[in-house]
């Protein structure tokens, strides 16, 4: 039995892939924070290389989700599965709702 609150799995996987791709682009943008700093230690250089590794992993995961979306058939996912996602903009985009930039107001202090 399906409900109007169910999401087609291929759509959800495609949206998840798009989110991962956007995050990979954001991580790649961090390169400019560490490029050209000759005073940086060797340990800091190795640490900065994790930016590249992280973006590569995100790209690979996004590609996998896109391929899974192609084969997802008519499987449905209950929208309630997205309820625990704290970032409201991300949750809305995964549901296929209008793209919002709500994360701008959701600050994580560390």
C-alpha cells in the first residue's frame, strides 16, 4: 500500500546524489584556503590533502547514487524517513520541495 507521503526511491537517490555533488564542489572550494601558503608545515600539507580525498569520495558516492537511481524501479520510500534530518533546506530538497537556503540560519557552534 502506498501513501501520498511516499517518495519514489529513484527520485530520492537522484536528489541525494545532487546534494553530494554540491558538497564535493564546496569541499573543492576549500583548496583556496590552503593554496600558496609556503609557511605551512609538512603535516599541515598532508592534512590539507584530505580536502581532495573528501571531494573525490563525495563524487564517487554521488555517481553511485545516480546509477542506483537508474535501476530503482518503482520502489517507494516513506517521507517520514527524512524527518530526522536536522538541516531543513536539505530535508526539503530531498523531498523535492522548493529549494530553500534555510541552512544559512542553522549555525553549528564548535
